[in-house]
C-alpha cells in the first residue's frame, strides 16, 4: 500500500503532509510555490503515494498545473475551515505552556504558519471520503 499526499495551496507558499496507509503523518512541511514540485518529488521518492489531495481554495488551479509532473491522481478537496481545524491540531500537538494555557483555543495564534497542518486535514478529508477512514476532521 501507499499513502496520500495532502497539499494546502496558497499564493506564495503551500503546506504539504504525507499520510501513510494507516493515516499516520510521515512528513509535513511548508514550501514556496516555485520549489514545491521538487520538494514533493523528493518526498515521493522515499514514500510512494496513490493520490494527491489538493485543497480547492486559493491558487489551487495554478498549483495543480505545477504538480502535474508528479504523475499522481489529483483530487480537489474542500478546504473550508481547514485553518481553524489546523490550529486545533497544532495546539493538540504543541500545547501552550504557562499563562498561554488560559487563552481559549479560538483566540490563540500559533507562532508559525500552519499550512502543513491544514494539508494534513485535507489529506484526512480525502481518506475519509474515499476509504471510509476516520481522522481529525473537526
């Protein structure tokens, strides 16, 4: 079996996350749009994927054209509210310390971009729709 590659496209950068056949995160990161195909090809050389789950929002069409060379079946996935879900996922993995714990999740802002966590949400949505696997969707 092989995994699924999730991509959260943006105008200048994109988040990516690779989930294995069991839904475990193998790799995730954020890359500039120009260097994205090369970064993902290197990732796919180590971890074969059966699908590319691409967020359908900002710049999706342009990013999809750039990723054609990956030769993966590409599926557009609704990325509505992925930023909110990605923020929750980020803080679940990186709990705040000290007084930051008292701030409600909805009012916290991560100290770095979380496009890679949004890409994970996109990949999990694809898995949930196409393979009936559950995961962090909300």
